[in-house]
């Protein structure tokens, strides 16, 4: 039976309209994004299979298009996969509290709350530089490296060229640890010291380096490493 033939109260779109998003399960929300199923498989059936095969929406959001394609789920083509991942990414970005208001990073916890939804659950490392003014107000951000394995891949020239282009008074360094280990690695310590020294020469202060993972955050400044 097609979803359109179900009682109105059981159809995901109608339920969303009547109850809002909180009245729907993860699979029902996913079914709305999918839109249409197959001849013998509704969009809700397809959504249930996707969630069963991947674990949950969080784990699904961490997968690449190729990884999902390799699951070989009938009715789940590349266009649907991209639509699903785009919807999940939009949700993740909305959690970062990006608003039209000026954002100030007064402490490491503020950095964590802003960036955890964006990079906390990723399976690869991302190193970001955040430019701020003299009051720690957000100006812009730049991703220096993805999937970093070696501190040498984060070069001071790129970091401070970005900072100077943005007329930044100071910068924050931010990266995630997919391993879940909060303690900084030797490479983390080396690149932080290297960038701090370069910042002193360039007149751009490195305020903090914050490591983010699902277990919490580690602040270099709070541990007196900056």
C-alpha cells in the first residue's frame, strides 16, 4: 500500500503538519526527505532500512555518498543520498547557533558549543582557524586541513595569511579528534607552539587551541599551554 493510501494521521507529512517535527520518529522524518519509494517499498520502508543499516541519523550523517552507495539499498540512488546528507548537514549547521547576531567567544566552552555540532561527530580530522576582533567577536573562519595526520600540514603561512586578510586582532585554533581522545598529541603540541610563535612575530595573538570530540573539549589556554 502506498503512503498516500494510509489514514491521514499515519502519513509522515500530515503528521508533521498537525504535530510538528517533534511528533515524528527519525524514520518518518527521513521518509519525508526521501519523498518517494519504489513500487513495492514505500518511502517509510526505505527510511527504516537505511536507519537499520546505518544505526541512527547521527551515524548516517557521518557517512560519505560512496559509503552509503556501497550499502546497495534498493531505491536509494545517488540523488536521494545527496538529498539526505544535505538535509542532515543543514540540521547540523542550524545547531551551531549561526544567527545574524554578532558571535563572541568569551571562553573555550563557547567555542565548543558553536563548533561541536559542525565537527564533533566527523570521522576525519578538520583543523580550523577562526579570526576575531579585539573583543573576540567572530569575523570569519577558514578550514586549513582535512584528514590531517601530521602537524607539518598546518602551515603558519596559510594560517596568518588568512588572519591578515581578515584584519584579525587574534585567532582561535580548533580541531576535532575522531578518536574521542581529548589529550593533545605531540603533533598538536608542536603546531600550537609553532603557530603561537608565528603569531607573536605577526602581531596576531593565538588566544586558544580547542580540541573537540564527542566526550567534550580540551583547551590549551585552560591547561596553561598558551
